[in-house]
C-alpha cells in the first residue's frame, strides 16, 4: 500500500514539475504536508485520549508501539518545524505567483 502511495506521489510530482511553475509546486506539496501533519496529529491524539484496551500478542504490541512512537515524534517535529518556518510557509501558501502579479508588482518582484 505504501509503495503505491509513494509511486503515485512521485508521478504527481513529475507531472506538476512539467506543467506548473515552482511556486505552484511548492504550494501543492506544502499544503499536502500540512494536511498529512494535521491528520497524523489528530490520529495520535485520538489514540492517546481513547485509552482503549486492545487484545494483542507481544509481537503486535511492539509494532504498534513503534508506529505510535514514530507518529508522535513526527507530530512533535512537525510542530517545531512549522513554528520555525512559519513565515516561509505563509509566504509560500499565500504569495501571488508571477501570473497573478500585474503591472508594477511584477517589476518590483524581479529585484527582491
């Protein structure tokens, strides 16, 4: 399943790199990262808050603990990265691309 997801995302990247400019590619993949981060953080939160007892053997329990630990670390690192790069992320998501700029805005953007 993960291999199909990786291949699909790689093909989407190839197609967007051929058909779109860099600003659009950055917006698409940053938005995808943010959405996946929110979903992962919510899933970890639900796992932590539900405290459900699950009948598993020792091997399954260790694998689920590793998955839970890695997802928790990813969520924590995601929060840190979003805080560190909040201005850049805001600029990427909400900045106008060169096609959206008109007149003087386009001339000034070349020199900054």
